[in-house]
C-alpha cells in the first residue's frame, strides 16, 4: 500500500522578471510504498506570478533546477523524516540557483 507523506509548495524568494514579481517555489510530493519499503519524492521548482493581472502564470526558466525524482529504500518509521530532509536539500538547491 502506498501512503502519501508530503505534498507541499514552499516560497523560497521573490524576484522581478520584466517588472513582474514572481515567487520562486520549491515543490515536493513524497509517498512511501510500505510493501517495498520505497520512498519516492517528486521535486520541481518554478516561478509563480504574484500580481493579479498575471495570477496563475507559472514559468520555469533555464536557471532553475530540472525536476527530479528521488527514490530510497527505507522503512515506514524513517520515511517521513527522510522526505523532510530531501525537501530541505531541494530548497537549498533551488535557493542556490537564483540569479545574483
């Protein structure tokens, strides 16, 4: 049986593109297959427009990390903590990709 552990989008920063403010977002969706002791974490990063005239616009510039899937063999009792660690690492990677 597969159990959902984590499904979150976190704002890392706000940047301006062509005068429009965008939130830099890190997203993670984690699940654990107890029958296989397999943790799967789907990761992606994107920009989300903040202003009303651009609301709902999402873009993924080349400088953001490409989507990734992390898989680890781990028991149910350790899966949530490991998923949180993977998210923290992903947030750090996304933050490090921001243009200076």
